[in-house]
C-alpha cells in the first residue's frame, strides 16, 4: 500500500486557501472605499468576507480530512506485514509428496 495521496487533494486545499485570502483582501479593499455615497461597497465587502470565510472553512475541513486519512493509512500500514509470495513447487517436492510420478 502506498503512502502517496496524490496531488489533487493538496491542490484543492491550496486553491481554497488562495481563494479565501483573495476574498478577504477584496473585502478589506472594498471596506476602505466604503462611504455613505458609495454604500454598495460596504455590501460587496460583507459578501466578500462571507465568501472568504466559506472558502477558509472548506480549506480547513479538507486539510483535516486529509490529515485524518493519512493517519488512518499509516495505522493500517503498521497493522499488517508485507505480503510475501510462496515459492514455486519444484518437481522433487511434488514427487516426494506423491502428487506426480
């Protein structure tokens, strides 16, 4: 059993962290531009923060699942021994056991 998990889960977690940081940054920029005349910037800022928080939660959830999966795989790996192949029966062994003449 390989301990390699592949690149896809790690890639998705990193993208979620990147999206969260972009959402929080954009929310902060919009909040800086907020004024009573441009009150929509405040609304957009809150939406960006909500989206960033959602992506941050998804990234942390994916990271937790990945760590738990790796722990479970290592636990399974410690339980069993490495598989071993049986040796092929030689003609002398078969004759000694009476399977061939």
